[in-house]
C-alpha cells in the first residue's frame, strides 16, 4: 500500500522531522531571548508542532517489549511483529497529525483503523501489559480526530477498551478504559488549544503587518500629494522670479516671497501628515492653485458655489485640486484652466479643465506616471466618491464627485481609473 511505503518512520522522513523540530526549537529560543532583552515575558505557543512530542508515550509499551525480549510471551514472533506494526502505525499517524491536510487524509484514517485492529488483536491474545496499548491508541486518535466526531469516537473507543480489558483482566480492566478516555480527550484538547494559539498568533502578526502597510501607504500618498504640488509650485515661481529679475525686481521679490510662504506651509503640512491629523482647507488650496497657474502663465478661472463642506470633504477635494493643477502646470501646455466647485446638499462636484494639448513639457520619470491620480481615486472611492480624468473637447478634464460629509464608509479598494494618454 502506498501509504505504508510513505510512512513517517522511514529514515528520510525521520531526518526531515528532526530538522524541523530543531528549527522550531532554535526559533523559540531566539524569540525568548529577544523577549528577555525587551523586558517582556516570552510567549509560549504550546507544544512543538511535530510528532516528536508524542513519541515518549511509546515507553508505555516497554513491558510488552520486555516480555517478548525475555521469551515470556507465547508465539514471540507474532508478538514482535505486532509490536513493530503498532509502533510503525503510531509514528506514521502522530507525525501526520500536526498537518491539517495530512491529518484529514483518508490514508491517516485507514492507518488509525489498522492500529485499532492490531491493538485489539494483541490485547485479546496476550492481555496484561499489552492492554496499555489502548491508551496509546486513544492518544493517536485524539491527535487525529479533533472535530465533531471526537466525542463519539472517544466514547466508542473507551467502550471497546473497557470490554476487551474486562474480558482479559476482570474489573481491573476499567482502569484501562478510563486511561483510554483520558488520553483521547486530553490529547485532543491540548493539541487543539496549541493549534488555536498558533493560529491566533499568526493572525495577530498578519494584522500588525497590514496595519504597518496601511500606515505606510497613507504616508506615501500624503507625501506624494504634498511634495508633488509644493515642489511644482516652487519650481514654477522660481522660474517666474528668474524671468522677472532683470526687468521687474519688485515683481520678482513678490515671487520669492511666495516661494518662502509655500515652503513654510509645506513644512507645517508635512508635520501634520506624519502625525495623521491633517485637515485641508479647500479655499486655501484654490488660492494656491490660482497663484501657481498665474505664475506658470496659465489664466486661472475659479468658481465656487454650493453648501458648506465638511472638513474631510474639503481635504479630499483639496488633494484633487493640488494634483490636477500640478499636472496642468507641468504637462498640459495650456494657457487657460477652469476650476469649478458646485454641489447640492448631498453631493459636491469639482471640475478642473484646461485647454492644453497634453504635450508634457518634461516627461515624468519612468514608473511613476499616474501615481497621484490613482491614489486620489482610492481616497475618493473610500469616501463614496469617484474620480474621472481624460481628454475633453477643450483639452483635459479632471472631475471629482463626493458626498458633502466626505466620511470614509468602507475599506479602501483598488478601483480602476480611466486616464488619457497624457502622463499624469
């Protein structure tokens, strides 16, 4: 039979199991050492997840082995073959009991049934110390059956052990039945608890990893949106100051003053973004957009109407204004840009439209085109809004729609974004 040839007591399987056990032991030692250095109590996830933790219980069969070795057992070749068969099946079953897929495999269940037949045969044939193989059978059963069938199987095995033991040793056989019941149920309880602890620990580590990734994503988005817009404004105003310096020094100084103001405000916003408490002002972002467009030689047209917005909605729309205006300044080649904010008591709509031809003045670095718009799409989708960007009859248009409250109602998803060929 194939399951017999693949049994865990083969030398290569023994070697693999031993290496796994050593690796787990070294890992636990490292974790305990790190916990002691940190001044914390080391966590113990339970017994090591290998069959080695169940092997010492085979010493319960040393009495039967001694009888065979000393020739006190009738037909010692039959007894020795029974011992070899039982021990081999026990090792095979217990080593597979720590892997859920192998534990639930039919080959494991067949091996467990064969263990029961061998145990009954040895107990009926020899009695005495051979009856102690019933508790070992219960231990293997508890290691494998940890589901809804455990109770019925445990009671049935207890009844079988009690019946056979009573026939061989009288009422003293009830002790064997009691030991079989305890070994079955206690083994299942301990291993199930240890497995639950390991699963909870793994789940906690996964939640911590996801929390770190979420915070990293939030910070990267904020940093991109803040620095991308701010640096673009600084570059545009620096170019304007350089052009004006030779013919209108006073106008150039105004641009330099704006650069200083933008830089100071950027420092404040970056600090707020790091702590996660930034709340934007749409009016401030519209004023900056008007200033940046004017400095870039683009005629700004800003219209705003509709009800007041919640701080969250203003912050989200402010991000859209920053990104769209930055892209218009850097890539559009436009001479006019219209920014319109209007809405109803329930939803607000923001539209940024320029009349550019889409030819970028400086190509964006490879691999980052569209990062800003994608992040904004995710932000708005998480708050129940939407973002569309693409060519229009007048040039290029970015349109955002959002509930007035702007609150996040669901986990951030990965929505698709339809963008124009222009790199954004």
